[in-house]
């Protein structure tokens, strides 16, 4: 357990299963269950991505296969939930190329369906990008774009328009751009003015390049978004106490990629990842807290000495006042971790 002043934090094992041994997968909560899709078992380039859907029920802590391989294989993709039953998968690596396609898995029917692009103006390919849900019909896509051997200097921002009823989609490239990023994170947070009053929302993008800078990818008024704000009073209070210990150094993550990021109330919790600052021992186990309650916001860094909990290409997912750590490659950057852990912060 790592100690930060009066508070201590650690990832506590919850369940182990070979079905969880993967990295660069997606993990979303659908009807109270975690749906884990795709990813890689190994870093070997000749191995295709996984295409199964695994379900974790946090209420009873069980893991089982919800749907076996069915033609849709992805890693380094993004997924959002539509209508609390549809897992919508955007882009990723299919084993031979980066794609910008959209497909969906119906958790009730346990069926996959490919979506049709309404125009030919789609990104060349997307992987290690971010995909933020704005409404049931609009997503904001930021990040890596290009073919197998091309990587742009900048990252285009696309609004992805979705029509779930007809299973169609189209991309619209926005005028604004960000610095080129891959394996970064996007945080949709309330935008507080100097008087501490919220004026709406902003999307902050960080990581995925050798820099500590954040880019603002968009601003929206409160009425423009359908934000699903998870109620987490206990975890929010624990995070508030953790940053109040004053033992976290005021340091933003720099040169970090393939980490996890989950927004909990006014905080964003960032864990693990691969640092671009070191050639060896590049996999991290550091915890960062982004505190958006003040303007400007504050970063807090809480290092860990637990070597076994280094992670890269993992996911964190929130449910019922608990933050869970799902899969990822371990300290060597190539061995998948077959477990789910939960974040425990002790007073």
C-alpha cells in the first residue's frame, strides 16, 4: 500500500480469470455489468486482436464470456454505450490495418452489427484515439490518424454523427486541431470560471506525446450535452481527502501514454501507462489526480512502490462508488494481467 500523508491507496485484487488477460481493450458499463471487448493477448504483431465480449458482474464478482469471436476483432479502439444496451465500437486495429469503421454489439440480443458510412469522407484510420460521448447521436473523436506507415504532425478533431436506428454514421472534421497524440486521454469536465461558477463543459486532452501540456478540444454550454454524471459521493470524498493530505506533489504527468483516465465528480483519476522519458522500466504505477474544483485546476502526483501493479494498455471503470482496474500488460510491457482490482483509499 502506498502512503500519502494521512491517506493510503492501493489496488486491491477482486477477481482473477484468464478471460481478463488482455491489453488495449475497451471496458464499458452496460446495465450494471462491465463489458470487456477485444484487445491483445501479446505484443507480437502477427497475432490478431481478440474479438470476444467478456462480462464482469461487480455485484457478484463473476466473469464469463458473453459473446465469442464473431468477425469483429479490434485493439486500440474506443467504445461508448448508447441507450444502455448498445456497445458502439469506433476505429481501432483489426489485425492488418487501422480502421475508422463503426460497429455495435447489442448486449440484450448478444448480436454484432456493422454500421454503414453515409459519406466517403472518413478518417484514413484511427487507433489509440479518444472518443467522447456528447449526446446519443454525437461523439467527439481526437487522436491518431493515418494509415499503417503515416502519422500526422497534428491531431484532427472529428464530430462523429450516429444514427442508431438506421445503423449509419458520418464524420465531420472540425476546424480546430490539437497537437499530434496517440495513447492519450480526454477528460470532459465542468468549466469553472474565476468565481468558481460553472459555465458549461470543456474537453481537455493530455498525454500521448512527450509533453505535459493539455489541449482544449472543445467547449459546450450545459444544454448542449447529455452528460451522464456518475454519483459517487463516497469516492469523491476519499479523493478530496487524498489531495488534501498535501503529500501529493503538484506535478502533471509528462510524456505518458496508454494510461487510464476516469472522471469522478470534479476529479479525474489517472493511473499507470508508459512513460516516454525512459527507455527501460517504462511501465508506470503512479496515480495522478486532476482537481478541477479551482481555476486554474491542480494536478497531484502520488507515486507507488508496488512493482506488481505496474500497468499499460489497461482500463479503469467506475461503478457504485468504486473504481476498478481491468487488465493491461504488466511491468515487462508484454505479459497480460488476468485480474480486476479496485481502488482502496484508507483514511
